[in-house]
C-alpha cells in the first residue's frame, strides 16, 4: 500500500509546501494554532457517496456517530440521506440539533440508563437496539406510559471468529455486547408478546478493523440462521443490521480493502446465506463509522523538542498527543508522521515521535521517517485521525481540546472551535464562580 491511501484526496505538495483543500497547512497552523484537526470536506462528501454507490439501493446506510460527531458532519449525513447511530442522549442531542430526523436515528448501548431509554422512546427514535432481555420490559413500560410504540432490534452475539484486536472485538464469549442465540430467541418471544414495542429485526456487529471478508459472510449467515425459525415473530419486512467494521489504514504498509470490497462481502454474504429465499422481504442496514471519516482528516502538531535518547535514537516531541488522540496508548496504534515544513526535503532520518503528556505510552510513532533537519517550531501532520481521535479526546494535563477545521477550495471553516480556559474550568464550581 502507498502513503496516498492514508491521505485526504486533496493533499498536495508543491514548492516545498503542503496544501489540503487548497489551503497551505503551515499558514493554517500559524493562524489557528496547533494541535488542530483538519478535514478535507470534499473527501468526506466523496466518501459518503462511495458507500451509496457500492451498496446501491440494497442497504440503509447508518453512520456510527461514536467515530466522530459534530453538527457540520451531521448536516452532510442528512443531505446524503444517511441515518445515524448514537449511544447516548448526548450524541442524540448533537444529531437532532444538527437536523437529523429522529426517524433516521438508531440508539445503541449495552447499559442504557432508563432515563436515556425514556428519552429515546418519547422522542421517537427510529430504532432502539435491545442489548439484553431486561431492556424489553423497560421499553414496554415506557412505551405504554408515553403512548408510543418504539421499534427495536435484538443485538445478537454469535461468535463468528472475527480476527482483530481484542479491544475492538464485539462478539464472542468475552464480549459484553448483545445476547447469545438462545437468550436472543427467548428475548424475541418476549418482545413479540410485549404490546408496547415492535420487534423490527436483528443486529450484529462483530468488531472493528475486520480485514477478512469471510467474516461478513459468517455474520450474515449467523443472522439469517437466527431469524429463519423465528420469522413469524418479525414484521413483513425484517431489518437485518450487519453493523460495520470495515478497516482503514493507519500506516503505509497496512492492508485495508476498499468500500467496494466491503459492500461485496456484506451483500455476497447475504446472497450466500440465501436471505431472500429463507426470510422473504428484508431491509439491510450497515453501520460504517471509522471507514467514513478516518482518512478525511489529519492532525497538525508543532515540534517542541528534539533530543537524543540514551539508546542513541533521535526523539522529537510535539505539542499534543494523548489528550487529542488516546489510541496509541489504548491500542498500541502507530501513525505516520509527515513533514509540513521542509516538505521538499528527503525524509531520511528515523525519529521516535512522542506527545507532550506525562505518560510513557504517549507515543505517536517509534520509527517515523522525517527530514534530518526537523527542528522545534516545525509543523508536522499525522494522517488518518478522523475517527476516534477527537471523539475520544480529553482534558488530560489541563490541555484544551483542539479545533476541527474544514478546508475546501482554498477556504477554511472552523466547525468546532478550540476550547478556552473558561471552558476548561466551567464545571469547577469553586473557580467558575469567579469568572
């Protein structure tokens, strides 16, 4: 795989400068500061369209909001006809305030508070995914009280032997999500008998970064095998939600099949399982998140320090890291680091690139190739940070969360501003009262 697969479509180097969306990244860093998330807006729009092209009319596309969520993104989803899945009323609030129709929302969660289920029922979200049998009784009581009839999907935990990092595997005997087939069948009976809710279908999500296409065939087969003997309990058109999990590249050597391959694996899995013959009318839902936004975005940092380690390795430290992207510390994920300053020089020196936080695990890349002249004050870019970076960011070490900047056709749009010090202390009652 080439480095190009990691980069937003409009990434361009000319005359020793790097441009994204026609915007000079060094100048952008000077104006808005670093760290900063920079998104190629045209790339994002193109990515949404590529999923529609690959799936055609055979699937409802549901964006997994946990990957990254802000109003500007939701507005693109609405225009493209996508749904969104949320896992809290906070995410639901962001989505609805940005204009996402409630009928095109889907609520997940393995431990939904009753207050949040009540919100989902009263607001009329399109689908609620039932993670355990106890939720059926809660939803039934809430529905009777509110006079609504929510549609639910049962989350199935069928071990389909997904090969991925243990921390992003969501089926199997160690996963806390969903119900085993026996428990799910009993839950289907309870849901069918509950007058307050509609049993609309079944959901399965086997994990993230799934590189083996056969995994989707096994997932499709597991869902069809589960629904077939219970078909009479579901409506005339049953929902089959096969989740997401399409992988994205983080390093230039990563193998990551494209959108067409993902769609082919999902649709081919249902065809192999003879879903239409065995179930009749069904609607497919898929839930890509990471694969929609990851490569649309880069993070800009400024180099703050360069020194030689006791091992003899050269190290550079940047002005962000763990608080704006905890994935290296959580999963051991490494990222490419690219020169923005000195972009015309050869990247012929190996650096150990770290963040600024007081954590040994704050490591961005243990062996990054950068120009030998890289020095404090230089700007560098880390690609493939559109997913699970900003959404998992924190205020650790008292750092303020970075802005999110959309670039397109030479223009910059600040869609999420950098936090201020007032934001940082706004919930600290002993301090905030003095503002």
